[in-house]
């Protein structure tokens, strides 16, 4: 079910963009607009602008922005339908989440998970079959409240329990197989339970829907943890455990704490530390990294205190450091994980650890490599070069200076020698913008003015739109914007940049802002539009004429016809002067 345009417009008009943005970042009034530090990239000078008049926001650094929906979608990592639903709720505009959120096929898979989650949880909390698993969890310090909140359950140790439960609810076995809830014998195509005799920890996607499980064995069978396989709704590269719950605390603290085990995350949620997410395995995908960098500028590892955990922090930390994040490590005592640490030392000690014992990733790595380096001259040189290369990704000068001092001290080398090894600082993406005041080619300036003029009058746009193609608007972005305007003016009588932003890809919004800010006189006439169209079309046609002249000129050169060469060269020159690009 598609949300109606009327409802979308009602929510947009009822949501003030200044109030929405100011709930995430500090804004200061500057003229008619407000400015603040961009929430989407790291910066020291405010470049994020909010226009109450136009009801849009825009970053002049990373170019992100849009209307209230696009801002909310980007900052909360939500779909458009979910943004409309969430922003509409305080306005009293109710939109069914299921109808707004996902295709029917995906929603069927999600409904199966929600049904089974409730069933597994009921068995754990209220039946004899669940008593052993409940005793195990409470014996490890998990409270009844957290078990209920997380809807942890138990899949009975039976071959066909889940299969029969789903069948009785009318779900097809093929669909349940696609959802990763049951397995299949490929020889006789018979179905059986994938999870049995396991504690079921539900995994939610970023929108809060249950899409899979981490299943822990109770009787020591291997694997100890069994996850849902890849399905249409469960794709590890796009998931981070507990993200839907942790997002607000992550935003508030500008830090996300990464953990290995999902039960570790559940245990930590019983403390005052709430900005925590769990990995879906031992790797970080590009999608995971983009999500983490959008959420916070500081990412802290708190992995298990065993060798595997330390090694994982070393490799994953390098990935995140190079992505532009500030990366830190909180070390758990050797042989423990966060869950065990809390059990043995208590929540207060754990909270103190999180508050006070955070090392920069490069500091942590320098310490880890020290023993190997001091006993091996080749490793000494190699490891110092690696650390020096990492330092170029540290944007804060004070932090980089402190790290240089620490490395120099523990490796017993002169600080200036270490400093000389550090390559030039890595540039930020926001620095890769066109230099200010760059003069656009004449052709592009004409196309831009022509497009801006068309925007001012819907009737003129309608009259001339059939005459415009990719050979009139040769700048690709302008033609894409033009196609968006065609769809926009099918539904709207006048141009409003806040509404129009929903008709184009977010990457083009910055260009639309520039167009909208162009100063242009109000009384655009039909004759003026037609003159521009003829001019731009003439430029297009002149290319064909020039190609013909080039061919004739080549033939004249081959024939050694000097007089003809001169006449053709003059024609080419006249064309270039007339249609200067």
C-alpha cells in the first residue's frame, strides 16, 4: 500500500525542519537561516544550513540535505515510508507500519519471525520445556526483565516443532525455508527444523523488525552459535545487532561501542551503557562501515579478551581508521568477555571501565606489536612504518601528537624520527570539492539559466518540455533534474524546492539548491524561453556542421587546395565564435 501524496504533504507541512534538525545538532541563527556542524561528516567549521523559509537543509561540504523526510531518512537510516510514519505520529497522522515498510513477500517472512519469536519466548518463560534454558540464563545473570524486553526464547529440542507450528498457521514450507527458519533434505526434499534445543536471540533490522536469530546451543553441540543463513530479509552485510535500540544513545554520545557476542550486548544493556551494537560475524562489510560512520564519528571496540578478539580488533580497527572514523579500544581482561566481566566485577566496575579505560586504536596497536618489535629488528622497522602510516588518518593534531609521543617512548626512538615517517595527512572527502568561484563553461551556464527559467513558470515548462532532450540539456545532471521536473509538475502547480527534493536522487540536491539560489528576473517570457531553446539547439546542430567541415577540410588538405582550406577554416572559426562553449 503506497502512502498517498496528500498524506505525505500533510506530514511535511506539519513538521518544522528547524525544530527537527535542532533535535540532533546545535543550530545558531545566521541571517534568515540557521547553521551548525554537519551531522553527516566531520568538520570544525559549520557548513550545514537550515532554511525555515524553504523548509530545507543543505551541507555545503558533503552536499547532503533535503526536506524533513530526507534529513530524517539519512540521520536515522530509515526508509521513506518509515520517515513519513515516524514524523506523522506526533501530528496524529497514523500510517500502518507494515503497509508502509516492506514488499508483501518480505512482510510474510517478517511475520513468520514475529510469530515464532512470541512462541519461543512463551515456551521459555511459561513451560516446563523452557525451564532448563531459563535457569541457564538466570544463572548467568540475565534478569527476567531483559529476557522479556529482548524476547529471548527457546526452540524445543524436536525435529519438526517449528515446521509444524508454521504449517498450522498456514505458512508454506518453501517460504519458511526461504526465511531460513527450517532446513531441507536435498535428496528427498523433506523439511525439518533448522533450530532445535537452542536459546533463540532475535535479531532486528535497523527498522526494528525481527529478521533472524542467533541461536545458542544448550547441550554443548556444535556449532555453539548458529545464525540465520542469508535470506531476502537477513543479510549480514547490512545488519548490526541492537542498532535499532542503540541509535539514540549513539547519536547522543557520538560514539558506538562494538562487541562480538550478542549475549554480551544483552548483558551490557542491563547497565547504564546503551550505545552498543554487535557484529554479525567476524568481519565488517562496506555497508556496515558506512552505517557506523553515519551514526557517530567515534567507534570503540570492546571485544573478548582472548587472542581471537585481540586479532579481530587489530584488523577491523584498521578498516575503520582508514574510513575516517576515530577508533578506540576498551580492553577486557585476558580470558574474559564483557558478559563475564560484569558477572565477576559488577555493573559499576564495568561502567567505570567504559568511562575511564579507552585507548586510541593506534595506541592499542603499538602496544600489541611491541614485544614482537623489540626482539626482531626487521619487525621493528616494519611495524613502525605501519604505525606511521596509520597516523596520517588521525585528523586531530593534539591526538596525533600524543600518539607520536607514546610510540616514541615505548619503542625508545627519537620523536622527530618517528614524526618524519608519517605521510601527509589523508584528505577528507569534503575537501574534494570544486574550488570556490570556479567559472562554468558558457554552454553549461546557458543550460543552467534556461533550466532555472523553466522552473519559474509551470505553464511555460509544459509548453516547451516536449522540445527538450539530452542534446539540449547536454549536462547530465541538468537533464536528470529536468526529468524529475516533468514528474513533479504532473502533481504540483508551482515549484517548491522542499517538495521537489523527493523527485530526485539525493546526490543532485546540492545542484538543485544552486539552481534555486540563482538570481533571475521574474517576468520570463515565452520569447525568452524560445530564444534559449533555439540557441541551445543551435549549439547542438553546430556540432554536426563542424564535423562536416572537418571532413571537407581534410579532403581539401589531401587535394592541396589552399584556397578551399582557408574558406573552410574561416567557417569553422565563425562557428566556434558563435557557439562558444
